[in-house]
């Protein structure tokens, strides 16, 4: 990931002492012109400022829909399955009790199909749970290792080093300007660390919200289907009531979710907000690339010649550690703060 410096790149500032701090500049832009006494200096910049704000807010959309897409929660197949369940349940309501043979035969076929749809959705919700859990663990590990953070900081340092080399072609560089660049690099390094931490935390919370919602509905469906299976055929009214409760759970699944996501506002004490914006955009894209790779690697982890053969009667090796051989709680992977 490299910073695009061909358009509106760093500008040579041979006299940095002439420029205000970001705090002073913001105060000036918001101050009232003495000439007319009611119009601020920044009023004529409002339209463009709103455009910049919309661009920044777009990060929330990228995070929100990026997680929804990766988790597979928003899926046409899920909507179709719920629609089919509602349709077949309505067909079940219209069965004619006056024709016992036809009624029983159709009831059996329809109730079985409704059960299949419910369990299909339940099974896929369990997959979503696992995917979200794995994504949270991956993001936690990413924060702990700090490898990605160090990479971003090195890219910023490299960018400024290249800028200084280019500046030398235009003549000597003032010591004060070098100090300003050094100060800006240090500040940007701290700010990108904070942004990365906040964005990763935001993504973790989003995955956790989907995890909790999927888990809640999956457990409801599982409980209802166990009850349906144990009582099936003994009392049609009871069976009917359970299937209606499953329908209500499915409607809750796709209509009563609360996935709140608040993206952190970018703020810098330097004059290089454009660098933070570009790095944040690249950073977010890279995070989702890594999450996609992690999903694919996890799905392929149990395939191939080297997979465990616990079901192979000729396999004599130990399947996995147990008892005292397993890691103690202190040494195990960091636990997830997921509600049960």
C-alpha cells in the first residue's frame, strides 16, 4: 500500500514558521469577518466542506456493509427461504380437515418441508456464528501482533523520506522545515495507530452483534424444532402452534436486528489529513482482504492429505491433547467477550 503523491501531494514549505497550527487555522475559519460582522471566513467553503464530510462518513458504510457482506447475513438465499416457509405454512393452514386421508398425507409432506427449511436456516446461522467468531479472534490477534500497525507507520515514514529526497532537487532544506516534518511524522504515526485501533474495535463490535443475533435465533429455532419433533403427529393444533412460533423467529431474524456501527471521525493535529484519509481507506480494504483470506483458509484447513483421521480405524496417532496436556486457561488464546 503506497500513498498516491502525484495529485495534491506534499507541498514544499520553505517557511513553516509562517503557517498557523491546525487549531489556529480552525479558529480563524470559524471567526466572523470584521467587515460585515456576521459572515465567517469559512462560509464560502461550506459546500466543499460538506462534500469532504460525506466522503469521510462513507467509511461507516464501507465498514457496515463490508461486515454484512463478509458474514453472509444479508443473503438473497435467506430471504427466499423465509418467504418459502411463510408460503408453505399458509398452504398448511388451508388444508381441508374434512378429507382425512388427503389432509394427513399433505400435512406430513408440508410439515417435513417446513422442518427442512427451518433446520437449513438454523445450520447456516451456526456457520455465520463460527465465521463471526473467527473474524473477531483474527482482529484481536491483529491488534496484539501490531504487525499491520508497524507496516502502516513505516509507509508513512517512507512517504516523507521520499518527499524530502525530492525536495533536495529544489535546493537546501531549512532546519526548521526538517523539524516540522519530523514532528508531523511522529504525530501521524500516533494518529494512524489510534485510527487502526478504533476501526478494528468497531469491526469487532459489528461482528459480535451479528454473532449474538444469529446465535439467539438459531437457539430459538433449535428449541422449537426439538419440541416439534417430540410432539409431531400427536396433536395437530400443538404442531401448528410450534410451526407458527418458528415463523415468528424467522421474521425476527430478518427484521428485528440491531447492528449499530459508529465510525470514528478522523482528526489530525497536522496539515496532512489527506494522508490519514488515504491510509484509512487502504487500511479498511486491506482488513477485509485479510478477513476474506482467513475465511477461505479456515474452510480449507480440514481438507487434503494431512487432515486428522480420527475416524480411520488404522490411525494410531493421538487425535488431540486432552486433560493435563491441554493448555491451561492462562495460556489459551485470548477469550472472546461474546454473550451466551
